[in-house]
C-alpha cells in the first residue's frame, strides 16, 4: 500500500516541478515575477476536470518549507543594514501587524455581520503577515534603492513571528473564550523574543564551530541545510518562536560565513541554496492556486458572486490599512532614527513610502495559518466561520499578489523611481580597497626582499594596476595602456577563454580527459568570466 502511494504521488510531484520550471521561464521572458505566474497557473490547473487533489497541509508548510526559506532569506540579509533600518522594520513588523489585526477586526464586523469581534481578530491575525518574494523580485529588477528593498525584506522576516504570535493569542481567545490580560500578552511576547534570539544564536554558534572543523564542501552544505530545521524545532520544543529563532540563526551564520565555510563550500553553497529556495517557493506558490476548488467546496451556503464581493472588500481593507499606516509610521521611524540612533537620515519621499505600502503582498504563511485553525472549540462545537476565514485569506493572497504585483512595476515607473540606482558604490569602494591593499603589501615587501626577486614583484604590481584600471570607476593608475587598450584587453580575454573551453571539450570528446577534469577546469574559467563581467 505504501509503495502504491509513492508510485501514485511521484508523477504528480514531477509534473509540478516541470510546470514550475516552464512557468518560471515564461515569467522571466515576459518580465513578470514568477510567484504571480505560478499562483495564476495553479488556479487554472485546479479547474481542470479530474485534476488530482493536492491539499496544502499546514504542518508540511511550517515544518518542511518555512524553515529553509526563512533561513535562506535571513542568511543573505545584511546585519548592518537590518540594524540601520531597525525602527522602520519594527514599526512595520510589530506596529503594522497590530494595526492590521484590529483594523480588520473592526471592518469585518461591518462586511460580515456574523463575525464577532474575536473572529475578526483571528481573521486579522491570519492575513497580517506579508510575503516579500514577489515584491523584492520586482523592486530589485527595477532598480529601487537598496534601503527600500532592505526594509521590505526585513519586515517579512520579522512579521512572520509577530503575526503567528497574534494568531496564537486570538485563536486561544476564541477556543477557550478567555481573553488574556495585556500584561500576560506582553510577558509572552518578551519571552518569545528573548528565548528565540538565545536559541537561534546558540545553535548558530554550535553549527559554525562544527563546520569549521570540516573541510569537505558537501558535508558543510548538508549541515547548512539541516540547520534551519534544528533551530526551528528547538525553539518550538521550548514553546518559543521557531520562525524568529531560524531568522536569528540564519542572520548570524550569514554574517560569519567567511570565517567557517571553506572556499569550495562558499562557491557551491550559493548555487545549492538558490536552487533549493526556488523549488520550495515554486511548489508553495503553485499549491496556493490549486487550493481554490477545495476551499469553495467547504462553503456551500453562499452565492459565488457574494463570496467574491466579500473577498474583494476584505482585500481592499487590508491594502488601505497598510497605506494608512505607512505615512505616520514612516515619520515616526524617521524621528526615532534621528533622536535615538542619531542617524542623519532624511525623510523618504512620498513616492518611496507609497511603494513600500504597495508591497504588502500575502503568501503561503497566511494560507497555512488559516488552514491550521482548529476545527472545534474547547466545548466540542465547530470553530465558527473557519471555512469563511480560509476563503477570505485566499482572496487576500490572490488580490495582493496578482493585482498589487502586476501594478507595482507600472507604479514605480509612473512615480519616476525606476532605475534610481545603477551600480553599487560600496562594491566599487571594496574592490578598490582590495587592490590598494595588495599594492601596498607588494611595494613594502619588495623593499625588504632580495633584490633578485624585483622582476617578480614588478609583474605582480603591474597585474594589480591593470585590475584597478579595469574597474568601472574613474580612478586609474598609469600603466602605459589607453582606454582603447583595455577594451581590446577584455575582448582578447573573452576570446581566449572561449578557445580554452573549446580545447577542453575537444580533449574530453577525444577521451583524453574525463568529465571530472573538464568540470573542474571549466569552473575556473567560469569564475574568471564572473570576475571580468563585473568590470564591464
């Protein structure tokens, strides 16, 4: 029986992966964020007659998909930028979450008279968390300032924890009928934050120490893959926040990765994690679209037109609440930056504030939270309006992802914000600093070394000067080359590497070298291509 289930599920899983690859390719070709395309495609696939039932299991989302996705995003997050934007992120991840929960609770009573205040709070807690994948894929491509993207990503990392905490409290209020006092809620919040940070840091330090003892790249990468699961499960076992512990663990390891990862592990881990994140994100977004028939099947006592109207109204409330919060929230964050952090930060323009407000897209965490609602109360009666909450959550996800996601590029261009940043000045300064450090060392070492080695130093110094002149900035060092010489230099290098690749393939095809040698030498050429691509 078990083998039959595997054989039945395997073709469906492979078909999903094939759809994800094809649809992501189409999305890239038409310059549309792939999460939007996958959600729409999943919706259309769900309408195919006799389509196999693929139900979204909240435990699978929280235990299998969420930890690595959170870890990957936090691993790539700069702690310096996160700390710099801490007040902006906190007011969104904590203040906006609370504002959304109470705002949705107030509005839902008018839109749905059957909803009590407590049920409105549950609905608000379910749909208060954002998903930054679609938003950042647009903002990065259109060249918004890094600060805007940092705030959006930081908010999505932290508000998963605050939103799930709000859900835990509001569900308990409905199930037990008891509303915990403010002091008890604040104590729980403090415990969750403090314990999650401690657990995340402890596991991160243990993993960093363990990987540092190993010099085998596959083992190092394997340890990095299982780390988010350890952090998540350890925090959940301590009745803490697995989400926040995973984020803390990933951020610490990302900051310290240069100290414990071997060179080969750093090169290979980036590709592994990028592919893993893409596959997991692709699966969850296409699964979102596939859920609609099952969600509608549980709501039979409402007309479809009325359901759609209610879904649109709730989605509009969520969008408006975020926009209402953004302007006073931005002013408050800027005031705290200047008076608490003593930053000389100018107040962002209204256009940038509007863009951050328009990127409040919801994702799989919201839907999984809705599906995870208990089916019965403490007295055994059914959880009221559970199916309606799940349906409204789906509507909010679909409207915010598709409507806001597709309109965001137009809005960015309309406000004249596209292409605001063309290059990264910090990377340019870092490249100059690397070369200047090498030149300073070579000049000093030449003076102290045997005079017979002078030609060696001269060649190395000349190479470093050429590297500096190949950088895209205006700084140059006299080497005897003109700008036209450097253009020709790049062309010749490109042609040389193409011929070297051809020579390697010819030797492999004539059985003079094996595929392992080919791949190892080809990787060296690829790294060289990347090195020179950055200077063009």
